[in-house]
C-alpha cells in the first residue's frame, strides 16, 4: 500500500485523525487548529476536515504542509515507513495481509566482512569524486563513501541502516564491481534518503545517485546497471522498501540497455507511479559536469512522463526482430524444449502455449520436464498445479533433476536449494479463482521477475466445463497478460474422450471449444503410447520383438500450431523411468540438472549431463 493510499484513507476520517494526533487542538469552522506539530494550543497550524481539501494541513509559522500521513510522521517524529505502518494499524488495515506469499527455499546471502573506511579529504578517491566528478563534500559524507588506496567504495545499506553490499570503482581506469561474492543485490543510497521522502529517482550508477542528490533529489542506484533479467534481481529484495514512494523517477542511462532496464523496472514497480526522465546528457553526472542548473533539472523532472502504452511502438524498435526473422539460425529469444533434436519449437515471451492430452498420458510430467530445463537456462518460473499438492509435484521435479528414483535427503536439499533460485509455487491444490490467480501472477512478475507461468490445469479453475464463453474470456486474459508483461504462459488442458487413446488427438479435440486454441500462440498435444506398454508386459516376447518395440516412442509431443514459428514439429520421446525424464532417442542418457554425489547411489542412475555443480 502506497503512502497516497494510506493518506486517502486518513482523509476520510480527518476529524478523528486530527483529534488523535493533536488532542490539545480545537475545532474552528472547517478546520482543526493548534500551535504546531508539537500539539500545543494555538492557531498557527490548521487541518482541513471536510471537502476537497480534507486532510491537508499547513503550519503558517514554519511553512510546513502536507497530507495527514505527513502530519502523522511530523507529530510522531518517525520515518515515513514507520508512519505508514502506524497509520495503517490505526485504520485497521493490514497491507501485508493482501500480499501473496510464496513458499520457496531462498538463497542465503553473505554480509560484507568489513565496513568501508570513510573517504578522507585529499585522498585519490576524494579528489576523483570532488574534482573530476564535481560532487560536494556534503554529498560524499551523506552517502558515507569509502576508499582504498586505489578505489572508491560504495556501501549499500538497507533502510534499517545495515550494510548488505559494498561495491568498488578504481580511480584510475574503469574497473568496478562488488568487493565480495554472494552479497545480496541492493540499491545504493538509502543512507541519504530523507525520512520524509515520498519521491525518489532510480538511476544506473552510484555516482549518478550522488549527482541527483546535488540537485536536491533523493536517489537510489541499481547494483548491476542496465539490461533485463538477472540484472534487475534487486527488485525482489527492495520491493517492500520502495512501497513508501508515491512517485518514482526512472532515470537510467540514455542507451539501449538503459532503455531495456527502464521498461522492466516500470513494469515491475508499477506504471501508475513511475515516470521516465529524459536527460539532455547520458546520465545525471554528465548533466552535473556539463553545468545543467538546479532549475533545469527540476523542469526535466516536471516534464517526466509515463512510459508509452505497450501497444504503441516505434517501427525502428523492431529492427533486431526483423533481422532475426531473416536469419532463423540466430538464437531466438525465450527458451527451447529439453530435446536438442527439436530446434524449431520455441517458447517466446509474450505468448501463450496450450498443452493438452488425455488423462493419465503424462502431460503434467512433460510440462515439469520442460519447466525444469527452462529453470536450468535461467528462466524464473511460477507453477500453479491444482491437481497435486506442492510436495507431490516437487517430489517428481526433484526426481527429474537428480536422475535418481530415490535420492538421499542431502541430495534433495541441494536440489531444493537450486530450485529455490528459479521456482515459485502458487499454492492452491483445489479449484482456483481466475482473477485471484492473475493478481498473484502480476505480483510475482513485478516482485520476482517471473517470466514463465504454468497453469495445470484449465479444468481446476472456477469455470464451469460447459461455459465456453467464460473459458474463452479467461484464455483471452492470459494472452493479454503474456503480452503486457512479456512473459510466457503454458496452460495445461484435457482432450475430449474418444473411443480409445491408441491414436493422438488434435487441436480440435481440446476441451473448451475451438476459441481457446484459436487464441493460443502454440498448441501442443501430448500422447502416451499405451499400446507399446501393454505389449511389453506380455511374457511371451522374444528379444527381437522387445527390441523392435523399444524403438517405438513412449510418448509424442505434437505441435499442432505455432503462430510465430516456421515449423510444427512432431517430437518422438522415450521415457526414462529412474529420472522420469523424456528423452529424444532410445537409450539416450538423462540430463542431471543438479550434480551431487553421495555414497551408496548407483553410478548408472547418475549418468547424464551436468547442469549445476555444487
């Protein structure tokens, strides 16, 4: 809940709030009057109680003014986050209760081992920042800049004042980075943000954050520069702290990676409160060194705009995609299947895939394998599996990751640690409400940067199986969600029951009506070769017959539609029982996604390709 939302709720109860905060005041007409924020009797401070200005206050002796949340902070002499928490409690609202909570094993980060020594006047670091970068002594002290004989040190504190990360930059040359491994990604500059601030700028470099401070603008710097994906992992950790700001100016560098970062930051922190700052130079420090005045910078912020609607794009932005279309051998965005023999089926951002099959044909297991492989390639996934409790389908995923039917406890723990970096769970094992699911997905995308969502399956949503219009509307919302947030969604569905399941179905057999497959970008049919399984169970087969049967695939993944691909491949797959993986050829080795040798485990079960080594 943002400060403006809490202030709006307080304004609805302005009379009660004024009496609570300033009990020694008294009512005069439409205002509550007292001497100052200290609460003594008098008339200098007035609070509007009704009308359009309800909740607005001014202290005419000091010039201070604001809304009731500002007044709460001033009267209590506390920080903005503390005021937000106290006011919400007084109002009887619980902002934390509305947030979805995801069960996952989070990565353990290390704290910096030493606190940076303060930069000293006259040192190389001090001279570099004050003379070359034009930063003032007051700014260096406010940001607690440190030093080594060769470098500037930038300490990253959290809002509570704890040191969580330290970065360095060599005075000579452009070498920079973090001082130690495995520190939590953190914004730089919390130590200099005023406690009353409800507006902040987010920029691309520590020196830029300090340059904005020279312009009297509270600023925070991202830890890993421009770009998307893992570069913006800091959002997950800073999401709650940034809720205190009503307005966020996004002022990344004026280059391609800066613009990419701007788009992701705004999508995840909220278009409603983010504004894009167009600077006349590459970054804020270049503006400072070029002599851009305080008045000019304030005018630039006043002119900052929301990001253009996603539907409105300049044709020139598509140059990379058009070039890629003429060069199909180039690496495509998104992720591929786990099967190297299939290079033409791709799961792209902004698309919806429907994967359908008959009950018991292994479609959930197949989707699990696809998801696992995507995670191994850096994709962040959120799975909504309403047919199974999380422990059950995670057990299957652990088996697929280890290639072992019954991995040791220590091995399971390592795999869960690995999954915790890239997998989130929508924990509903009964029917799920469609709108609630989309709300949680939006939160997951914004906070954690999820770029793959799995819904297993359509029949477990709060939609009547015969209500084709509602099913179509939900799938339509999924396609919009995928495009708006630039993510991929896989929706698992059932096929209509036929006379038997000896032959694969098609896209016209998907339950829910033809509209949902028409709306989808890709349609996959998953089929299990039960006839082969039944024949192999017979005890009268000779070796030749067994070998002939084993050449037949155990499953087929049939692409019935791929709107943005040039092929609709037919993928034959063989099931590996120990790992529950689907392989591209008979006798192929499964891929071991997490390598962890323990005593007593057969080496045969561990055959495969390593994805991660601990």
